C-alpha cells in the first residue's frame, strides 16, 4: 500500500511512522525541514514542499498513492486544498483531520472519504479504558457499544453459562471463550478457543471472555460500576 501523509505535526508524524512500520510505502510531506528530519529515517520519502500547489504534489508522484492522509492542523485552508487536490487525482481513499464540527462538514463537502478528530478518538479510548478497567482488548462497534476481552470475574467462576444467563441478567452477549493456562515462564497462553460455547460450559478463573454489549452493561458485569 502506498500512502502520502501531508502535515507532520505530532499526529501526522505518528501516522507516517506507524504506517511505515506496518509495511506501507510512505511519502511524508511538510514545509518544515525540522519536522521532516524527524521521520526521514522511517519513511520511504520525506519531501519539503507546499502541499497546496498541485504541480508540486504531482512532481512527487502523489496522484499514484492508494491513500492520502491530510493531517495539516494549523492551516485549515491548506487542509481543504490538499483534499481537493487528492480527489482530483482520484486517490482511492482520502482521510482528513478535523478540529471541529464545522471543519468536518467542509472536509466532507469537498470529498474527504473519512474525517475524524484525533483528540476525540483519544478521549473515547481513555473513557473505554477507565470505564472498563479490567479489559484486555476492545473494539468499538458503535458509540457506547464494544466488543471486549476480559478475564472471568470472580462472580462467574465455577458456574455454567446456563446458570449465568448473561444475556438476560447482564444484557451482554458471549461471543467466545479463550481457555488459557500458565506456562513454565509464568505467562498465560491460550490452549483452546471456543467460538460457540455450550450452555453447560463451566467458566474458570483462567478463562478470557469475548463479550459484546454497551459500555455500561459490560462495566456492570465486570463489577466496575456495582
């Protein structure tokens, strides 16, 4: 995958480096040589140019990119122009950063395929972590609803799924169970995954449960809001 990241502030720099380390071919663009120097050893190409100039972008092969991330934070007019240029280049996926709702609407109006607030996303991630203090992993399905992995809480250990009746009592759905054991190094390793648990399955303290539900219902199940 070939990606261009335009704007190398804290967010743009993290995106450029993250994409490169994930195996993407990344072109990083900024007006500041200092910012470019922070990523040049990580990305395929770090280029100093004015990204509002269409000819300059074309000269660096930007139209051939699969993804363009417009991450200019301090100059909204430049951000809009970059998105306009990207859509005219017919780049398949154009992702743009917004700092408020008005900016979101403008960026969507000029053709951005995805618009997001990095600060809002970070805040939501923190809320998930604070609200569900015992989660191992989670995936947000919709605002306020998640798929999470949690260690079996004490209240369910030794009980069957039929006894627990999770859907009725806690309004959460059990998606699967990871049966784990402790190896010689004292680490928990997965010995079995049950994607379709039986009502007669008895939960143990080493089980990791994949659960889907609202954040509040999941927190109640884990005992965080009891």
